[in-house]
C-alpha cells in the first residue's frame, strides 16, 4: 500500500494544481479546460469506443515495433559485446543514430517505406533497437571478468561461456534496454501517428482534437498516452524484480 500512496498523492496534487490554474485563469478556458471536462470527454471517448480503438491501435504498433527491435537488438548487441573490438568499430554509428531525434528520420523512412503502417513501425523499431543493442552490448562487455575466467579455467568453450555466463551476466542490462526501448517505441509511434498519414491511434486523436479545439479531449488523450507509458514501464520493472532479483550479487 505504501508503494501506491506516493504516486496516488502525486496524481491528486497534479489535478488540484491544474484546477487552481483554471480558477486563476492562467490561460484561456478554451485552451486550459477544467480537469472534470477533460475526464468527462475522455470517458465519453472510451464509452463510444473510438478512444478504446485508438489506444489499441497504438498498443499494437508499439508492441510490434518493440518485438522487431528486441529480435534485432538483443542478439546483435550480445554478439557485438562478445567481440569488444568489433563493437568499438561500430560504436560511433550506433551512438550517432541513437542520438539522432527519430522525427528527423521520418523523411528517410517515408522514402523507404511510403506513407503507411510500415513507416510508423519501422522508425519506432529502429529507434528502440539501437537502445536495446547498446544496453545488451555493454551488459556483455561489463560482465564480471572473474566469472568468465572461472568458466575458462573449468574448460568451458567460447559458445558455452557466451550462453551460460555472459548472457546471464548481461540480462539485467538487457532488460533495462528493453524497458527503455518500449518507452521510446511508444513515444515514436505516437509522434508518427500525428504526422504520418494516420486515421487512428492516440497521436492522431491528439492532433485531431487540437485542430478542432476539443481541448478537454486533447488533454485526456495525452493523459491516456502517459498512463500507457507509465504502465509499460511499471510492467518491465516488475519483470526485472521477478526474473533478475539476483542482479548485483
């Protein structure tokens, strides 16, 4: 219960601060509606089914992009990390594209994949894969040398050391990368839904509400997207605690 108290109090405090800002007319009521209006519009959107559909479409795109990123980033990162000199050779390329804003790559992916579903998923998968690859590689590189040395002394082969020692040593860092990757994939998908020919999704719903001055719905969808990101992050934190409770020992 104590673990839930702080987040709940923080959310209540935020809503109260928002309501005070409305009372003080910090901004035009059309641009900053009261919280009750935002919640009402959000509930109406879910009740009609449109917002539920948009949320599901965003989850689908994010999930697919994350699966592709994981399938590429984890094995490639482990393989590069096991050959540190090889990783150092490509480190600049990885860091360069990892540091490049995903939105700056939209034109390139539009040329490659066209203005369809493939572009949204591909650009999100690309951004997430680089984060996962980076963490997987460094997880392997920073594996405890004493355990690797002990395995070699006991006569373990290179592949056996990779599977039985390096991957397990790197697993906590790999999960950190996956947690960061799915959050980044969600961000990129939502932004892509705003600007790359979407007819559904939370990003499309936000930009559409903004253009129609439906401020209550706009804020509500933003909070839905934020809640989705928070829940995904929380899920991975729970997975980390459950499966790598031995991390650091």
